[in-house]
C-alpha cells in the first residue's frame, strides 16, 4: 500500500517529463521548418539529400529530368492518367523503385513486381507539389499529443511556407502553365 503512492507520484513525474520533452522537440522542429530546413528522413522524388548538409535537398539529376518531363507532358495537354500510361510504356521506374535502386531505401508501397506501373495519383501529386518550384510547405498534419495516434490536418493558412527553400526543378512559368491546364 505504501509503494502505491510512491508509484503514482513517480508515474506523474515521468508523465510531466515526457510531455516537456515532447514540447521541446516540437519547438526545435518548428524552428527548423520556419527556416526552410528539410527535416524529412528522405527527399522526395527528383531530389536527394545534400551530402554536405543533411537539412538541405538538392536536385537528383536523373530523377529531376523525369519530373521536368512529367510537367512538360502535362503542359502539352496530357492528364495524369495519360502521363502515367506514357511513363509505363517508356519503362520509367516509379519513384519508390527508383529510390530503392539508387539509394537502397525501401518503402512500404514499393512493388518490385511492377517497377514501371505509374498511378495517376502519383503523377497528380508530383504536378501539385510546390517543392518542385523551390517552395517548401511543411506542417501539413500534426499529432495533438505525443500519446495519440490521431493525425490532424493543419489548415492551409497555418502551414509553414518558405519560398526559395531549395533549388527548384521546374521553373515558375512551366508550373503556372501546368496549374492552368490542371484547373481546366
């Protein structure tokens, strides 16, 4: 019975410590995001982590050319489904397979049986991603508590948006053309 109160107090102190630690980590990560530093574990398709600075991404020449190709196809009037079919016909590796073969990083959605099967949703995500024009948008989602598995979407106006965070792969003119084509 005497140990019960001691365990409760220790549990409460440990809880406070974990909560404080969680808040400190969130604060540091938020600061890095506001500065436009890349804090992901791996770069998105078309980029690679800078070997000299782990908080920076630089274009991966081979994949960056594929991203530009996707944007040019869309600017010429093709939709995501048509682009996905073209990439599959031309035997262009899907992003997860390309990253696995080049960097050795596996992904849960990687399907080695179909390394060239592009989905229109993958193409659409590439065409909508502002990272390709050098604009880093972070904090799209967050967890309300370190104890929770719940992930909440953050409203657009509360996200961190940093212009010129890294070298763009696609120029602003091509980006604007693609966004107009996609809107129509």
